[in-house]
C-alpha cells in the first residue's frame, strides 16, 4: 500500500535492486528522482534528497518523464508495404482491393511478414511504446498464415513490448459465402489470439456478424474489438447495434469499437444519444485520425469531413476514448512514423483536443482500453515510462523530439537521439 511520508514524499517498500531515474521533470514542472524496483515505481522524491546506497543512476536531466506511449490499433502484418502495394483509388475499398490483389500474387511470404512486423514493432518501441494491440488478417484465402508470422515476430519482443493480437476476419462472415472465413476464425482461436475482431460495416449482415462475434468471444473467454462504421455515410450507424447487442447478450468481456467515423456525421442530439448507450454498454472507442484522414472524404470535394468520430460527445458521456495510428506506410495510409505523438498532434489539430488530453489518449487511455494499469507517477505504478527531451506536453507533441529513453518495467529498452547543428 502507498502511504505518504512525514517529509512530503511518497514511497513503498523496495528491494535492494533500485534504479533512480534522476533529475527528470514532470509535466507539472517538478524536478524529481523516480525510484524503481521490481518493475514498479517505489518512490517519487524531490530532487536533492538522499539516494539509496548502491542504486543505479540514470541521469535524465533535461528530459520530461511521462507514462509510456501505447498503440491501441495497429496492423503490423500490413505495415511498411506502401511501395509495393498500390491503392488505385486512395480510399478504403481501393486499399482493400490492392491488398487482396497483392496477396493473391503471393506478395506476402511468411518471412516477409515476420520481418515487416518486427520492424514495425521495433519502430514503436523506439518511439516510446511499451504496449500495442494489432489486428491480424485471417480468412479463407490466407487461413491463419499471417497470424503465425505475427506471433513469431511478437516472440522477439518478450519483456520489451506487450503485444495483443486481434483475429481480424475477412468479409463476408455471415451467410453461405462466409463459411470459409468462419472456419478460419475457429482455427485462429485454436492457435491463440487475444481478441475477436471483424468488420460489420463490410458484411452483408452487420448485426448478425456482431452477434456471432459476441458468441465466439464468449465461448473463447476473450474480448472483442470491431472495426465499426469506417464510413462517412450517416445512414450507417452500427455502433448503436454493437452497444445494444453487447447489453442484450450480457457480455462481460472487454469491448472496443474502432473507427466509428459515421458517428461524427450525426446531429449533436444523435451523437449524445449513441454516446450514452456506448457508455452504458461499457464499450471503449478508438478513433484513428491518421488513416481515416487519408482514406475518408475523397467523395466530398467541398467542405470535406475530417473522418473522425464524435470524440467530445463520447468523452462527455464517460466513454473511454483512446486513439491510434491504425495503418503505417501501407495502402491504407501512405504516411506514418509509428509514433503516437503523431496521432496526438492530429487529435489537437483535426479533433480540437487539448494537448494534455491528447497525450492521455495515446498513453494511459490506451492502457485502460487494453487492460493494463495506468501510470500516474505514483508509488506502485508500473515503471513503463518515456523520458523525452521536451519542456512540456505541448512541446513534446508539437516537436516530437527524437531524444527519448524508453523504460519497460523499469528497464531501459530503447534509446534514440538526434544531432542537429546549424552551420553558418
């Protein structure tokens, strides 16, 4: 249990092996020593207090110490393919068509997926990410081959990166034509995934897919993460179906609805109504500004919508809203640096979110969505931390400096730096 001491600082009991992250400043401006033992923060001391004898010292003078970043929605099996997979129309269906065509050409071998997925995970860690949830395609045409490759890549990051995998089912999943894809999901569940996924807005019977996914997740004892309403069409609003079907089923696993773009096209009244139902159902929502700003709105040359969900209405209703990048340098998003601070910047600029809230949405809010304890720089918190050479949260998001140190359970797992010199 954490207890305040008589000297105005807090600590918990610690083992002999202590590391002091020394001299960093927190977002509130305090310069502190953060003591870490056994993977957790054991004390946060005012700078200048005595340090434990024999402690290892990491000098973080000039760095701001933050909760580690996290990515709630990646597609590492697709990452880094933009130069070899063409999106002929630039929109969602063009990306899907381009990917399917490349897959049928045999573009994606096991070794290729392992290599690209590993590079995508490495880039995330170097940016300050210690936890990621990635969707991985499974379906009749590819079986679970992508999943096997990504699981192999994940094994390379044990102790460095928490990696959750979602079985992203191909369309259709319902009806006679969906039999092969349903069989692939069953095979994926047998091999091992962390959540059941799917795309109800791409299926001929979205509500049926949602109900089937809830049943599959219930039987497997897993959570649910659905691509939901990835469209600007205001007549499609399956997020409401997800909320109602989850409540009707009494499903008690974690539920995440990703994208939810069409909610942003509704009237404020409908946004508030749906947000209340989503909150009641305990569903988390993950907007994905990078990919949806790229894919959405091409059919609206005037007053182009931004491709974002109703972030403010959802948060006001008490919904946990975290944000992710989605795709990175592939036909679904030609850009992307595997850096959640890029996502945070887009939340500020395109979503009108304040910088402190934007940082929360790519760090602790993500941890809440994926079931990890949050980090508030208090004794007992996990020592999953990012030290970044920035003066403030706003400055970190605006400048995204390369000078970073990443700690996973108190262990330094990544370091990056830059050297910029103006020569006159």
